């Protein structure tokens, strides 16, 4: 089984993914980190030197490379579900989980860590809030295709694991 964590930037996909994989005893892969390791470039460098379209093709290529793996938690980038039919692909290979947060909560989180995120770098708090509201509006139709939708704010890991058990996605011996 592959579990895909999806959601907006700042929704806690990487942190939750690391903790979840360690609890399940599964492997964890962060798509952005994997892309950085593979290319030897940071996400910001890829965006500025090669462009977003190139980044999106790397994302999709990597998703497909990982599609036959077992016992794996993947944390996606915030835009992964919204390009190249990735949402359909992920739903066909495993179980997608949307970590859902409101725009205000995302702004509070992202204001502290916008510098290394090319899409929101240099925005004021007001611009950031507006960007997030508009982008969430465009992206939620994709995010909402997830098989599970989980409250991302103060997420309870044991509740998430109980949910996975009840869905038959995780059966500890
Ligand atoms: C992006 C989100 C980032 C990263 C890239 C583009 C997006 O990932 O993939 O900067 O389009 O929302 P995180 O959601 O892990 O920050």
C-alpha cells in the first residue's frame, strides 16, 4: 500500500508523513526532497533556472517511478495533485489523504517559512493571505478528490492510524 499525503504548502505533510511512516514501520519519501537529491538542485533553483513546467514533469515522473512500491508513505508537494492527472494516478495506486487547513491557519504557518518556497517568496502577510485564498480555491477541487480528508490543524496521529485501520489500509500483526 502507498499512502499519499496531500494538501497545501504548510499543511504539515512532511512532518505528518515522517511520523506516520515511523509509527507504521513503513518507508517515507518526501517528493520535494527526493527531487532535490536527484537533481542536485533546490526546488527554488529548479523553478528559477528550469521553470515550473519542468518541475511539474519531474514530480510526475517520480510519482510514476514510485507507483509499484509497497508500505510507503509519500508526502507530495502542494501542487502535485493539480497537474498531469496526478490525482487520478495516485488514487489508482494507493490511498490519498488530504490534510485540510483553512487559509488563515496556512497563512500563519507560511509567513514564517516563505523564503524557500518559490511560489510565495517575498510576499507580505496580506499578499500571502490573498494568494493562499485564491490558490486554495483553485486547488481544492483536486484535493477534494482524496479518499480521506483529515483535519490538518492539531492533527492526532493515533486517530489517523485508527482511521487507516478502519479502512483496512493498515493491519498490524
Ligand atoms: C509547491 C509546493 C512545494 C513545492 C514547490 C511548489 C506548490 O511543496 O513542491 O515549491 O505548488 O504548492 P510543499 O507543499 O511541500 O511546500
